[in-house]
C-alpha cells in the first residue's frame, strides 16, 4: 500500500515527523477500525477503518482540520504506525490545503536597504533638498551634467583636496564593510586575528575624524556575527563586547538604546542575556524591550527563545509582575513550559511544582506531567514519582513503557513483583495497549493472545520477529489463516504483495509450510495471475543450480524457468524461435554465464590460497602466457592437487549458486 498517495506531500511529511517523535500511542483494534491517540498541538483521537483486503475505507480525526472533511497529518501518522514508512511518493498527487491546528498569519520581515534609495520619477525623496541654494539645482541635473560641474570644481586645488579626502574616507569605510562580510562568514574559518583586524580598523576611524561611522560599522559587525554563528567561541564573545564598547563610546543615547534593543529582539545567544543585564545596569528602562517581546509572543508561531528572554527580564528585574504575566498566558502551553523551566533552572522547585499542579488542574498536558516528574526526580521525591508515573501509565500518553520502567525502579524488588501483576491486570482490564510491557516482561504468549484477540495484523507484523521466535506454531497458524481468509476476495497488486510478505515470513521459519500454502492458494485461484506472481515461492535444489553452473561454457548458457521450476540451456544449435522466447520472457532467469564464472580467476584464487609457498609460486607461474589451462591441469595432476582443486572449484560454484538464488529471491534446499 502506498500510504503517501492518500495525502499531499507536506501533510504526509508532517505525519512522518509526528510518528518519528513518538506521537502515536495506545493503538487498539475494534472490529475493522484501528483507534489511536496522536499528539499534535493537542491530543487527538484518530480512527482508521481498514477492509479485509487492507484497503483504507475511512479515516477520522478530531482535529479542526479533519473536522472540515480534509485528510490531516494525524491520520497520516497513525497510518505510518500501522503500515510502516517504506513506500515511494507519487508525484502526480494533487496538493491539498495546508494542514495545521491554527491559522498562519503573514509576517513582514524587517527589510534593511543599507541606506540606499531607489528613486523613480514618482519618488519624492529629492524633495529633501528643496530650498537649498546648491543641492536643489544639483538634484535636477543629469549624471553627465554633474560630472562636468565636478570637473570644473576640481580645477581649484582646495576643492580637489576636499574631494580627495571625502573619497579616501569613503573608501576606508567601505573597506571595513568588506572585511566584515569576508571575515565573519559561514564560508570562512573563524580566526581570532581576523576579528582583531576588524576591531582595530573600526577603532582607528577615530584618528581620521570619522567617528560618525563607528556605531553603524560596529552594529553591522554584530549583526553579521550573531546571524552567522548560533553559538560563539570565547574570542567571538570578546569581539562582541569590543563592538558594544565602541557603540557605548561613539553612539548617542537614543542610537545606542535602539541598537541594543534591536539585537536583544533578533538574537538569542548567551551574550544577549549579558547585554540585557548591561541595559539594566545602565538604568535603561526595559519596558520597551518587554513590549517588543510581548508583540512577538502575541504572534504565532514563535520560537521559545523569545519566551526565555521575556521571562528572564521579568524574573530578574520585574519579579513583581511575573505571576500576573504567567496567569495571563496560562493558555499558552509553550510559555508555561518555559516559565516552569525558568523556576527549575534557578532551583526554585516549589514554585515550579505549584505552577505545574495549577496548570494540570486547568489544562492537563503530557509535557507538564513530564516536567513535574523531572522536578520530583531532581528533588528525590519517590512517593510523588510513583503516584505521577502511575497516573501517566493509565493516562495512555506516549512513552508508556518508560513510566512502567520508572515504577519498576521506584519500588523495592520484592514489592514490585506483586505490584506489577496488579498494574498489568488493570491495564488489560481498561483495554490499554501494553504490547511493549508484555515484551519487557517476556510475556510473549500474552502479547500474541492480545493481538490475536483483536485480529491486529499490524501489531503482529510490528512484533513478528520476537513472536515467531517465541510463539512459532501460533504465528504460523495465525498468518496462514489470515492469508487464506484475506485471499477469498480478489484485490490489487499491492494487496497481493502484502499477503506474499506474510507467506515469505512463514518460509523463514518453516519453508515447507509456506511452500504448501503458496501452492494451495495457486490451485484454488488459478485465474489470478497477479496474485500467483506475487505469492509463488520459487524453490530449487541447490545442487541443480551448481550442476548448471558446472556445465556452462563459452557456447552454453543456462536459464531457470519460473513457471515450471526447470532448467534449460541455450546454445548455437537452439532454434531462433525458442531463443527469442527465452531471452524476452520474464518467466526465464539467466544463470551465471561463462564470463560470470571466470574460471581463470578461480584458478588464481586457488593458487593464492596454497600454504606451501614453493608449490604456490610454481603454480602461479603456470598462469602466465599461452596455454594456461593445460599447464594448470597438468601441474595439479602431477603434484596430486586435483582433489583439492575439485573441492575448491565446487565450493566456488556453490557460492555463486547461493548468490544467484538470493539475487532473484529464489528459495533453495540443499
């Protein structure tokens, strides 16, 4: 089954992400319906109805997107849990609308034109020169006219020097910009001396009376640094503080505050928190920065780093407002989680516990349970760990086996042996899927009975290796019965392929039963060519393959006929009609030919593996020049190596035969 054909690609990929993150859990089968919990922005109930022929007949999800009659990522995640994630995507699929649990808003990125204007005839930027006795008329001149005016002005030596210094100053500044972009780049290996060059060059502008350019250059260097490197080396942090020092020295108060606030909003490295501390130490009010964070938080989606910085300021500098802000954002799960983490990071465990309990009472969510569990672990509260792990176990959240293992670690061994029986009994009674617990406790019969009772073929396939190992007869019987019942009805090629996989799995443990089952089905339904092609088990005797390889030479090539299970050969005397049938029909598989067998190479390998070094060298000499095969055979007869050679040749042919069988998925018996 090609699951991806049911969904637009982006929806399917989101389903894969949910599945890979463990967001599918408590999958149970009721009749022909598989029910499960899938964790998106919230926990959703998903149902997949599957026919006897493994066709999807209906899908349902409680998420807002699916309630509109559309296929959602939660349904995709459950399908992947059931069928696996192995099929290729059908690129002809029509895209569906975007699937999400919320409506996206448009966000305008901050655009920086680096000081350049792009004027048009309708642009009024030139109005800024209106009224100026020189600049206004110049703004109306063409490029050629301006160059002519400049040329006339340069005839004065004083004007010439003025222009020269202006151009030299601009070249100096532009050179520093180029250094910033060259040295602070993901394509450039960061070197501390390069950063020192940038700092020195910017600082030296003071000696050329170009102080006005220093803040902008320092700002550009900081933006380039923080944008390029998510984490900073120690010398990069030093460079950060050097740039801050330059801004402190040469920027006005308003300009300085604007630059710092912009950095604090855009970036999240650890130096940003140091910058926030610096703002507070300089008595710069943080209200405007908080307002910027609040504006970001009100937009969705948003990274957790904004929450972290926002809460950092509140916790350290406006503690009196923290509780009310948390209460205002109590419906924002991400915000609450970051607030709990903030308390935990500062070892304010009681406030973290109180916030968790308050949140669980009003808006229970697994993430909050896990944070609370982590707090109890850090504070060694074993009784609370047991109570919470038990609650999570019965809550049917993902990670069930982890809570079970945590309970096992928390109880004394003698108490646990009695307690686990009650837990497993209660979980079974509440119809909770505890397959992983059965496996941990090595209750393989119970696992098989649970899956068989619900006729859960997907659960069987998921755990088939361990079930075949420990419940062999039951699994062979179950798979055989399932295949027989399913093939009462015709189906698609993919359906027959699914059945063939079950038959081939049986063959790994009992080839004869799988072979008999395949032949029995073929005899029952001889008019289903697609089914026959999929489920047929090709069985050969390995000695027949070896014999055909041994009889292959330059003139004879052997083929295996799948439908009749026989070997035939083609040589120069074979009539053209038969040759065309054999060469063009998929019913015939070619065995290794003369070039594949490469007897000369086998002779080399035989000579190289001889332990007698003198014999080895002499035999290797026979392999040079003309008449190699005659000299080789004469040597091995003369030196009584014929028996060893025949055994080596047989083993080599046998290995070729096995490789051929594996390559073409042909079962063999010795």
